C-alpha cells in the first residue's frame, strides 16, 4: 500500500526535463482554422505527461486547485475505525447526491468502503487541519486514526460508520460504485474511484443563514499543489455570476 503511493508520487514527480521538442506554430494543428492564440509557444510550457513535465514538481494537481478535501471515515469489517483525507474528491450527481474519492493505490478507506458498503465524508475546517494531516499518516490497517488524531467519533444516523464529532458538515454515504481507472489505451492504473450516494446530511445550524448554507463562513480547508500548500476562502473572494438564459 505504502509502496504503491510512493510509486504514484514518484511518477507524479517525473523529472525528465523538456523531453519533448517545442512545437513550431506553423505546424501546430491546433492553430489552423479559426483557432487563434494571443501568446506564442515561448509563453507556454507545454508537455505531454507520458514524457515527463520537465519541472521541479508536477504542476498537475496545483493547476486543479484548490481542491476540496474528502475526509473519509470508514470502519473495517472487524470494527476498526479509519479516517483519511482524499483531495482527489468531488461531487458528481444531484439526484441522488453522489460524491466520490480516488484511492491512488489499495488503501484502507477503499477496502472498508467496499467491504461494508458505507463511508462518511467530513468537512475539514481550519480548526481540524492538524488532525486531518495526522490522519494521512500511512499506518497499519489495525490503527484507529480517530484515536491517533485525538478525535471523537460521533454516531451516524443512516449508516453504522461513525463520523468526526467536530466536523461542521457531514455526508453519510452508501457505496454506489467502485471504479478502477484505466488509461486511454485501456491499461490499468493504481487508482480506484469510490462513489457513494449521500443518504444523510449533517449541517451545523450556525452555518445556515436564512436557510442558506454559508460556504465561506464554514471555512473549508482546500488543498493546493506541492507538498504542503493549502488555501482557505473568505466572503471577499466571492464572485456572483448567473448562467445565461436557456436557449443561448
Ligand atoms: C490533504 C491530503 C490529500 C490526500 N489526497 C489523497 C488522494 O486523493 N488519494 C490518495 O490515494 N491519497 C491521498 N492522500 C494520502 C492519504 O491520506 C494517505 O495515503 C492515507 O494514509 C490513506 O489512509 P487509509 O489507508 O486509511 O485510507 C492525501 C493526503 C493528504 C494530507
């Protein structure tokens, strides 16, 4: 398990510098027709991931950032509690609500969510940052990460898996799909995505203003790129923009 994650991280850091030749603008098919670019090739670092990014650290997850953190609690069939953060995490469906996280390698959260058919998502806020980080330690499956991080498990309502007592929002989930990821060529990867239907939602009432959930007030901790970057948000970062009317 640990080896798989290390192998994944090492692949992500692929240090083959500038393995690909720069493209000449005139030969680039993306520049034919009506496609125009205001910048030249020298303004962009281009790479094909299979050949390495040629940078000190992979920019991939720094570009897809900041990401919400899926702080996933599970219980093993033998009853050991498990808790770990997953930033390859998001929401995928409204009705029914479905969320998912990607296990880069065969990890305990994946094994438990598959075996028990349940997991909970716990909102990470600034006050829980250190505890969240502690629960990312690669420890044997028999270690209770709630205890490791000094966290209290709270009884869930619709699933038997407990959630984090201090989390200000929680989704109780039933595992709906387990999807091993393949490359475009159909080759297996180390990654498996776990999807779950949200069957119970807890929200700290202090985060509801006139019944509207206050995203910024919740203060979610978000993952940036690199080994240590995180971000938070505030009302000052808010931008209001409505969708165009239908038919356009
Ligand atoms: C903020 C953060 C985000 C992480 N995101 C992922 C992720 O998306 N996928 C993954 O496999 N590991 C991720 N990890 C590493 C796991 O948390 C770590 O491997 C953990 O030990 C897995 O625990 P488990 O075996 O109990 O599931 C992340 C770690 C941190 C600190």
